[in-house]
């Protein structure tokens, strides 16, 4: 039994093996492997050290803009009442371009002007009367000053009378000491009469002097009183002029006129309205730009440059400009102004009424718009020659390598290559000056 089972099992194994061999597909021949291509080593460019001209240039893009251009705005908020112009209209300086609704303000101004006129008319008569009173007081004062007596004559007369009386008294005493002469009665009478006359004259001179002193005092007192009257008349005139509130009325009129001016947009110069953003009846805010005016006959190039560019420029430098819509046609010009601190700079009036720095660079073109065919808004490419050197060694920028601040080139000498440090000068767009390290004719391996 066991043997039968083993036999059957071996038969089954044999059948399975035979079946597996009969179902396997025939084996294919092995494929020939594709050979790996040999890598192509790129050839690096070479350059020759040459001698010639190297030009360092700065190029920037600008736009044709008016030389004189200004944003306009109201200085107070309100509703637009009247717009007197349209876009592209020509205007003259001081023309009113637009007004806010100011009916109430105009009525107040008319009333204030009428009140000021009335005050001035009333003041003229009162001021005239006060001036007349002042003139009369000044005239009386002048007359009183001329009537003040001079004491000089009275003082001289009194001094002479005093000396004469003293002389007469002295002669009288001397005569008494001469008995041979004094014994005669007629002599005594003569000396006595002379002395008495001198005394009388002294009394008269003293009285005249005292009277002159009293007169002078009275006249000076009168002058003092009249000076007070003149001062009072002058003060009264000043009080009348100030007390009539003329100054207050004038200030009121000026304040209302300023408010009316703030509610208007006025052309600051002759020009053309480039833009206008106003609709009658619409509310506008103070200091918000609503129009732009410019002089269309004066155009130049305006550009905003970086600080690193501005550092290389100066006012007055010659330039060449090419219009984008006219390539190949160069227009000569010069840098008119650079922004502060690189040049004289410019100032524009800001929307808050304060001056602001104009940071644009302005270039004047020699050709007029008619001659060169440019107009406002055209794009322009401006080129400035910063530095130029002739007969110097140069290489293209791609021949020079930089590593950690070191500038060098790779020189080909036969089959060998050598790194050589170089000192460069000015750098142009396609040429770099070689100041040290190389000689003319050497071959340089590019990067």
C-alpha cells in the first residue's frame, strides 16, 4: 500500500515537471548594449587685450514734461459752484478757473465793505474837526513861545545900575574925605544928587528885571498849558481814528476776501489746463488737487533717478537723448537741474500749501519740439558720457573675474594658463580699462 502511494506521488511530480517545461516560452538572444556617448567639453571664449577708447556712460529713461507745471487746488472744502474752463483750454495768469458755492460769503463780504465805507465817511468829518483843533492849538502854542520875554537886556541893565550906584556911593564917600572940597554946599549937593540918581536908576532897573521875570514865568506857564492842549488834541485825534473801528472793519473785509480767495482756483501763470477733475455741485476737499496747469511751449525731459546715479552727475553736463518713437535720431541737451543735495534742486508747492522738494532730474534739449518732433508724454532714452579715455588697454567685462574682492584674468600662454591680478580703470558698457597687470596682445580665457 505504502509503495503504491509513493509511486503515485512520484508520478504526479514527474507530470508537473513535464507540464512546466512544455509551457515555458523559448528564450530570446541577449540584446547588444548601447554605448555611452563621449561628453563634449565646451570651448571657453577667448579675448585679446586691445588698445583703444573706453567710454563710461550712464543711461536712464525719462519723459517729456513741461518745464513749468503746477497742481491746483482749493484751500477750503465745499461744493463746486462754477467751473469756468475745460481741459486743454488756454488760460492767462490770475484767471479764475473754478469757484465753490460762496453766495453767503459774497453777501457777507458786500455787507462788510458797505460798513467799512460808512465808517470811513463818518470818520472823515470827525477826523477833520480834530485835525483843525490840533492845528489851532499848535498855532497858539507857537505864538505863546514867541512872546516869552528875553531877560538878557533886563539883566544887563540891572548889572549896569548896580555898578553905577556903587560908583556914585564911592565918589560920595571920597568927597567927604576931602574937607577942602566938601565945605562947599554946591559940591555936597552935586555928589548927593548923583548918588540919589544912581539909587533911583537901580530901583527902576530892579523893577524892570522883576517884571521881566514875572512875565517870563507867566508866558512859560501859558506855553505849558498850551502844550497840554496840543497833546490832548493830538490824543483826541488818535482816539477818534482808533475808536471808529476802522481797523476792525478792514480786518473783517480782508478775512472775508481771503476766504473767498481760498474758495477759488486761480491760474498762477499763462498756460494750458492739462487735467481737470471738477463737477459742478460735487463736494471737494481742501488741498486736494483738482487741476493741473502747464506751459505747453516749454518742454524738457523729466526723470527720477537713484542716488547712485545722481552721485555721478552734475548740473550742466552734456547729454544725448533719443525718443522711443524715433530711434536713431539723437538730440543734444544738458542737465539743467539735479535734486538737492546733488544740485540746486527745485521746490514745488505741496497740497498742504507748504513747499516740497522736487526730486526729479531735469534735462534741457537743444532742439525745439517742432524741430525734433517730440511732445508732452513721449518717452526718452538719455545718455550721459561720464568719462572717456583714449589709447588705453581694455577688455570686455566678461573677460574679468572676481573672487572675494580680487579682480583677475586667466592668461593663455601656449598650453599653460595663468591667473593674473589686474587693476581696472573706468568701466564702460562693453569695455573695461586695464590699468595694470596686462600688456597689449595677450590672450585671455573667458568665463
